[in-house]
C-alpha cells in the first residue's frame, strides 16, 4: 500500500510539472513559422513567385498607353545683321537678329492600335 501511495504521489507531483509550459517545447504553429522562416528553398520559391508576378505586370503594361513629357530651351546670344538686296527695287534691307530665349514644352500620349504580335511575345 505504501508503495502504491508513493507511486501516486510521484505521479501527482510530476503531472503539474508536465502540464506547465516547457520553454523548449513549441506549439505546432510556432514550429511551422520557424520552419518556413529558416527554409532557404522556400524563400527562393517565394522570390521566384514575386519575380513572375512582376513579369506579368510588365507584360500587361505593354497594352497601356504611353505618356511622354518633354521640354526644351534654346538661347540665341549672337546679334547678327544681314543685308538683303531686293532684285526688283534694287534696295538693300538690313535685318538684325537680337538675342532671344526660346522655351518649348510638350506632352505626348501614344497607344498602339495594332502591334503585329510584338506585345504578345513579351
């Protein structure tokens, strides 16, 4: 009887210790997260998926219109004078070019109506 009581006492004291959370034991979800985080092959596959998704976006972009913005600036800093002879009247006209600034701005939108299969090959 004493031997049985001793075994029950030992089992009763060890049960709460086993029920307590052991720092080295992991839950299933935590173990999966660690496995996914430390798996280099899985990380490489995830990167490959991201790369393929970006290629799909690039292929779709070929069908969208293209927008271009441009600007220009030029300055004529020389002052020139040209003499022109009018053959009908015999008179001479003097034309003077003064320095000037020229600005240009523009916006262009283009879209392919038919690409002859170029977009499908991308």
